[in-house]
């Protein structure tokens, strides 16, 4: 198994201990996952006002999405929404997808992989329309 040396801690680790990075020669980040986690935590403590501003902006941007997700999860916990396997591939580990945020209880069950593929296809279609 290939190994790489972390540029922060200097330890030699296997490649799966480094996050992916398409722009680097070996396809991995320079710092290991542990060092990335530590650096992010440090940054959060040192830049608490920036972090709070980012969180506020994110909440304002996705306020409706957060509210719909919360409503759906509470309805699921009460038994009003029934869990199903992925509707595309049949995988048993599925998550809720909302096609329309005006209908919080109308969910499609998708596994994470199918869910991300669906959103990637939608982003690609939106890019083509903008061109």
C-alpha cells in the first residue's frame, strides 16, 4: 500500500489517511485527516466571529430547507412518514430527498450515492441552461 508523509506532523501514513484533492499530483491533500481536523478546530477557536457569521449566512440562505428537513424528521420520528429502501437501487440505507420544499411530507427515499448523483445531475442541467 502506498504511503505519504504529512507535511504538518511529519508522520508517514497510508494514502487513505489523506483526503482527496484532484489538483495535486498524487490526488491527495498535503496534510493527513487528523491534522486537517486539528487545523479546522484551531481555526474555529481563533476565528469565532467569522465562524458565527458564516453559520448565520448559511442558515439564512437555507432557512426553508432546514425547516422542511426538521419537519420531515419529526414526522418520521412520530411514525407519520414510513421509511423505505432507496427507490432507485434498492439499497437499505436510505435518506429523505425533497423534490419540492413546499411539500415537507412528500419525500423520496434515496441512498446517499443515488441522492448525490441526482443533485449532481441537476447541477449539470442547470449549468447547461445558463450557458
